[in-house]
C-alpha cells in the first residue's frame, strides 16, 4: 500500500507502491495459494514468489500475465486499494414494527426497510406450515441464507440433505439456490430469524 510521509512539515507525500506486497495482497484477497495464482497467471511458482518478495523486477509480459490471471488491468497492479470508509448507515426496527408480508406458509416481518442498496435482507418469520404438502414446490433464489430458530421447533427440508429438526438457538447457513422449505413441528407456530444475502 502507499504510505504517507511528511517532509519538513509539508503536506503528506505518497511513498512508492510496493509491487510485491500489492501482488501478495491481491492473491490473498482471492484466497489463492502461490501455486494457484501462478497457474492462473501462467507463471512459474518460483517467479511469482520472487515478484512477491521483491527479488526480481517483472517484465511487462509477466505483468500482463499477472494482471490477466488476477482479473484486473495492468495499471491496477500499481493502484493502491481504496481505504475502507464508514458511511454511518443504520436502521432500527422496533419489536413488531417491521413491514409485514404474509403468505400461506409464512408470515414475514421485514427489518431494516428504510435502507436502500442493502447487501442482505433480514426478516423474522412466523412459520405457519405444518407439512411439505402446503408448499407449491421448493423455495429457491440467488445468494446464501442464514436461519436462526427463535422459538418453537422446526424441520428444515433441503433439496440435497435429509430433513433436520431444529429447536431454539439452532442455526443453519446454506446455499439458497438449493431448494428449501421450513415447517413448524411444535404445537405453536415457530418463529425464526432469516438473513438472506442480496446478490
């Protein structure tokens, strides 16, 4: 990353970007090993290791291969990552004041509705369904989903796994493109917290 240094009390000056560190950071952002990144770039593992450790200056051809392997442009190799900035977004939803959306099988209470461009959709659901017969096939959609049982006992049905009985405090995280449905197996309607990622 570019670091800022002051000279004689003047305005901050940008220090040169450490290319090796930048390449290593880009590789780690993708959770790639040296071998994986070298294969993606069409370079020898030893060559990539030397670049990351500042032991060699890559040719333009090697830089081009690196950028293509990382899925970025050559100039981006020399561009420091943007600093993370807090934007202060927050939304409070009081108990039972979320926007209601009822279906034949669930009663959803959507939370954080005042925020736009959310990256996840949190909602509390009262599970009315008692049988898979009450559903018109599987529920499936893009993204991933987190489920946490608040009250009662549920049975989570998924397309590729055996049904799982879950009680208060149990949770599941799953790929929501996989068909899934939930029923209540307790005398009362169960309630769960669902958080769905928005692709």
